[in-house]
C-alpha cells in the first residue's frame, strides 16, 4: 500500500495520543489509543512480562512521567506497515528515562478509529 494511503496519516495522528500519554504519564490518552482488549508483552533480561491494558494504565499512573522530571522527548515513528484497511503495525521508539523503548504495535481499526491491540516491547537502560 502506498505511503500516501490515508491509513498512514490516520495511524500517525492516532499515535500522538500514545506518545503524549507516555511522556505526560496521562492514562486517559493511553486509554483512548489502546483497544479494551489490548495486551502488552516483553522479554527483557530473560523475564517474560505480560500485562493487560488495565495493568498498563495502572503502571503508567503510578510512576513519575518523563514530563514531570524534565526529561527530553525521544518519540518517533520508525515504520508503519499497512496490512489492509483494518490492520497495521507500527514500530516506534520512546523513552521513560533511564529506559529507552522500541515498541512493536499491532493496530486494528474499530468503529473508524485505530486502536493498539498488542504492544510488544524491548528496552535498554541508559544512565
């Protein structure tokens, strides 16, 4: 699908809530972008991490946000791959210092809105 497809712009716009939610520690923005059945998974340092959307929102709400600590933003969209009008993936980068994340997001379009149904992530710690 050509990068000029409307899905690219729609997904990039939807990801603003994702990036802002992480940087600002705003669970309501993350709640909007994640599907109700959203899941998060990772294996970092050999330990499997699996969370529901609700568990993730609690985690974000309980930690100091990068904005509150004066940290610089490090978010960017690396790639968007459109499978069809209702399914896509996005590879993005963001940070909650000292952790710097690469996120692989699976998105679906439900009721005309793009939502993250799965987030698989990896992070590296930089002091």
